[in-house]
C-alpha cells in the first residue's frame, strides 16, 4: 500500500531571522495578579504573604510565598486564614 506524501520545503535562514526582528520588544513587564482580576484600573494590587499552601488557577503556592492579589480577594483570603500575620 502506498500513500502520497509531499515534503515541505525547508525554510531559508533569512526568513527565520526576519520573523524574529518583526516582533516588538517588551520594555515593561505587566504586573501579575493572582486570582480574580482587579475591578477597575484605579485599584492597586495588594501584596500578601501566604501562611498555608494555596492552589489558585492551577498554580500551587507554598507557605511563605508572596503574591499580588486584588484588594477584595486579599480580604477574603485574610478571613479564611490564608494570609500570614506580619
């Protein structure tokens, strides 16, 4: 039994460098907020230190990890005992 296959042409070296030059450079990294997003642009994320293991959005955070969350989410985590006392 035979199948028809076609080979894809090799990409020229010039084409691969041209595509990397066309990408814009990132000068400033966006602040990562864990959990629910901020409600408005005026809200500032709150840094908290965790007292217990916490899994948010498929990512695990160990006790002592410092994460940035929205003020509302920080209040909920404090009430549930996830924020370390400082």
